[in-house]
C-alpha cells in the first residue's frame, strides 16, 4: 500500500513523502496514529499545498531576519558596569546582560541567538555574533564602559 507520511517516521521516510509499506503496517499503525494518509489525488494535493505554505512561511521568516540584520549591523550597545582597578569588572557580561541591553533598545532577541564563546570580563569593545535565522548571522558591537 502506498501512503503519504504526515510526520517523519524512523526507517520509513520524511514527512510529505510517498512511501510503499505493507498493508497491515499501514492499516494497523500508520493510519490509526495519524502518521500517514492513503495515497489519493485529494491527499496528494493537500500535502503539496501544505509544503507550499511551509515554504512561504520560511521565506517570510528569512526576510524578517534579513531586515532585522540590517538594523543590527549599524547598532552598537553600551553596557555600563562596576569596575575594580582599571579594566577589570565585577562579575562578567554574558548573554543575559546582552539580551537585556538589546531589549532596552527595542530589539527582542532571544538569549539562545546570541553566540559568545566565553563571558566578557574586562572593559572594551567586543563583537558578538547573533544568529537571527539558520542562514542569517550578524555581528553586534558591544561597548563595556565604567558606570
């Protein structure tokens, strides 16, 4: 029996693909659990429409990420901190502080999107990568200054 998979099924196929499986496996497992639908013209058309909707949504998300990247390219964030000595700061600056500073400037960026190798522990100018989309990466300039 040929079926169209609604979701990814291990060792069978990916969502949206047409696969040939044994009749009993389709009737007793795939169809009742909503993992697949029988192959017919209506279901094939519905799957194609769903693929098209997902593709359009992905393109829209990417366009939004590119627009946000253009805004962030010209932005530099200043984070005032307490210091001890000349260049050493109390504690460190991590993704939480950077996300909070971005939020204060009107950018709602998730902490997981901010990529730093290690926390910032001194005064100065730093560049931090921000991953806005799997295909869109930008650099953000951060100034760490005395309070």
